[in-house]
C-alpha cells in the first residue's frame, strides 16, 4: 500500500470554533488586551462564520475608546482542544490583521498541557507573527535549554540560533525571505491571503509560505492527492536537526490564533523598530484612543487541515461545479484576488472545506489586468485612508497621464508611493494612514482606465449596511452577492492606492515568547497583585547590655513581605521582566520597600555619650520599640565589631535580641509592625558563663520594660 500524507483533522467554519477554547485570562505577554469568552465574543460581534464561504472571522473591538488604566481592547485568543506531536499542518488564511501600529497578531503553537505551567517544556513555535507596521513575517521557536537551529537548509533570513530561554526571551528565529513580499499584513491581504504550512516529523520542523497565486496544486487538492512537501522547494525556516531533536523539545502542542495589542513585543518596539511613536507617546495610548485604526485587525480563516504520514486512505471530495473545474489556472500577474468559490450545492460532504479554486484575475477585453502586484520592485499594499489627510505623504506630481507605474517611478528612492486619481504622493512612512478594504478604492487612473488610483468615500460602491458596521469580525452583509472583497463605511478622507518598496524591508525584531505561565490559573488575582519577599539588614548603635558605659554596633536583619502596587504605569509603560526557564514571573513595584523603618528613643547609660552624657538618643529599628512586643526572639541581631570607645561586648545567643536599657520608653504611637523571621547569625562557641550572663541581662531587660508599661 502506498504511503503519504492523509487528512486526519479538518478545522473550518463552525467546526473550528467548536474545536478551540477561548482564553479569558490575563495575557502572559503583558498585552493591553481583554480576551473575551466565546459567549462575550459572539455578543460583541468579534467572532462570526461567513455563511457564503464557511470561513471564520476573528476580530477585535473597533468601535470603542478605552482608558489606559483599563484591561485593554477586547479581542480573542483561541486554543485547539487537540494536541499534536507531529504532522503536516496547512492553514489557509484569506486575511490577517493589517500592518497597524499597536497590533501583535500570531498563529502559533505551544505545549498547553497543565494549562501551560510546564512552559517552555514541549516548546513554542510561531508560524505567523508580526507587530505594528511590519510587512515581513517572523518564524520563531522557544524551547528548553540545548536546542539550536541548523545553519543550512532554509531560504529565510536567520536571526539568533539558540532557542533556549534568555533574558530577552527571543528564542531562535527567521524572517521571511526578502523576495517574499506578501508574507505578512497589508501585502498578504491584498494578495488575497495565502497558505502557511508546517511539516513536523522526527527530524525537524519546516515552514513555508505560499501567496494565493502560487499555492501548489497538491495543497489545493491535498485531500484528494495528498500534499507532497518534497516538491515545495526550500522551506523558509527550519527548527530541529541534530542540534535540536524534535522529540526532545517539541511535543503535545496546541494550535493558537490571537490578536494581541502592545505588550512585550509591539509595546517594547514602539518607536524603536518603527515610527509608531509619531502617532502617540505610548502603544497603550494609541490602542485605547483609536478604534477606527483596527477595522482591518481581523483574521479570515478558510481552513486549517492536519495530515499524518502513513498508508494512504481513500479520500473523497464533493464534485466541483463545471465552471469552477474549468477555471483552475494559476496566474502570478496581479495581486488582486479572485472570488472565492462557495461550496457546491446538492451534495452532503463528510466535512466542509472552502477551497480557492481559481486564481485567474479579472481582465479587460484586451487582456490587461487591474493594478499589477509588483511595479519596478514596488509591491501593491492596497487601499489606504487617513481621515482628513495623509500627513506623511507629500505630493510630487500631477498630470492627466498618471497611473500606478508613473507614480511608482516618481517615488523612486522613497518607500511608499500613493496615488489618487491623477495626483501622485510619496512617503517614507505610512504615518496615520491605515489599510481599508481594497474595494473602497474604485477610481480609475486618469492615465490608464484599466487601473485603480485611489477612491472617494462618497462613492456609492462603499455604502454598506449599518448592521454590519460593528466590529472587524463582520466584514460585509453575508446576504449580499459574492464579492472578492468586503466593503464597510469609513470616515471622510482621501483614499490612496499604495505601493511599497519591500525589497529593502529590514528583518523584524525578535519577538519574545507568548507562552509561559498562563495567568488564567488565578483569574481573580491580577498578575501585579503578588507578594514580594525581600531580606533587609540595618546596622545601628545601642548600649552594651553587659557594660552600660559602652556603646556597640549591632546588625538587625529581617525578611519583609509586601504586595506589588500593580500601577498601570509600571505595567504598561516600562520594560517588562523576561520570563525565565524556572517559570517564575517577577513584577517590579513602583515603590518597593528597600530599607528597614527606623525610629528614635531615649536611653540611659553610664556616661556613654560622646561628652560623658548618661542620657542619649538612639536611632533603632521600629520593630525593636513597638508598643506591642511580639516574637522578640525572631529578630536576628548580631553585634558588629567597631571602634566605638570601650566597645567590649559579648555576642548574643542565636535567635535573641539585644535587650533595651531598663529605663527605655516605647514610642508614643505604635509603629507599623513588619513580618519578620529568624535568621541564624554566624556560628561561634558560647561558654556557660556567657549564656548565664546573657540570660540575666535579657531577663532584666524585659522585666524593666514591663515595669515601664
């Protein structure tokens, strides 16, 4: 019997939602995000199933503003019930969250056994990941110590090779190849999405990205003929090999899809790896105050299929309609996606799978296509709007013969070229301009009626049903005729068709792990309300108990426990401590306790003052003079040898405190009692005479203290 990959698990439509759980805890990556339950996500229109294409839409709240003191912007994070230790995973996305400041979307996998408390045991793998305005995808892996990425066998741009936990917690990673200009965000979406594939066997984990127009036929018809990764060419990223055996570092992993905001990645590179700080001082401020910017922050998932290697089984597919079957002809001439073909009617398949059966593009009568995907190295990003104006774009030319090619030529040397009707604009950054539905740009170029050069929001083409202008999970009225794009209302403002020079796009910054200790284990206790314990020691001067004519120095040691303040400024606007291999999450309070509280009191001695005084004022720890004496023997007080005159002394018995003078008077008001525990001083031999002497001195000290009370 022949062997190969056979389809074993299909996630699509309602079946996908039923096979994944909705994470509702506090984000382990410190994101400014409020993950919703399934019920709340449905109620807030953050999740939907497109009944025409049986695709799943996962969006975010794009209507409301928030305070930076809030938990964050509502979003969703889905985790598969199933766990995997090998297989071939093929995920087809029609749309992913756009390249927008503040966003941190990802499609990834990690060992979620025991609610993730074993992290990084079992590993973590990012298949799709980016932040803010990124246009290149980042593949990452995070493992226990000892795993290193191989040095050959991939086409991506390799970053760090040590996959072990570190201070930065970046693991090992690859950027998508510079030649793959549609791997992430805006360019991915205008291409009509594409496929990400992971082959995971006993040797290594290999990852590929295929734009919509170049998806291999054995993927399109994978459940008929079986996918063949050996025919796909070099993978973009490889993890494993002899330096990282997969069975030792990757196992029991669940699939995860989420859209995060800010946090340890998008928040920490804000204004450093991008120019998002021109929009707001902090990531949290921008995300809280600009809901409209996140209308394109949604996932549109056609399907996720899992194959296992072994004897081939009989696989069937519903028959194709004649029109669909005759239209399967690959094309790479344009990035404008073809309409997705709805599932055939009149059949009852064992499962429902949406397939993009056609990549043929709409053509004019002369065979020309609309808006080429690449012009002189510039990649089409799609339609962009920016309220009243595009502040970062400046006009460079205007003439009746303007088209996309002429504008790209006029912007040579600049990163972005934007065109509106017969006017060309150039920019080095998108600034406040954000991607909108590509169909909203519908104005023909003055110099080429077959191309689209921007648009006007007053166009009747862009009038959508108010019932569907809710959140980014709802793209369009699903009862409307099938269309390759999805329309929605937008505020008044000029729309530009934008091209970008992505060939020189730098590799994205390394991203910290997203797994680690899950915060939903203790949902009633915020992550910042944690007990912090620290040891404190202070040296102070007191009267020698065995020689009242002398002063000695002693050390007072204690352990204090206090709660982190949980201040928003500390949580969201400063650097975050990295997750360490021992699964310990540290938090830094805004006002930590760093010193032992001290107070003053008056003591009598035998002419021990600097000028022979017998009444002196001493500064001692508050806990030594509290009005209520509690567990005095748990304080550790150790004499310190000093040059104080007549500083002859005897060490106290371990676990006891130096007694106060008989005429000591406690403070007028009780001080804050600090929890303390005993700590043994350095060991030494103690004679019987010394023990008796200390016992008598201690008795007189306490007896005198009680007399005062």
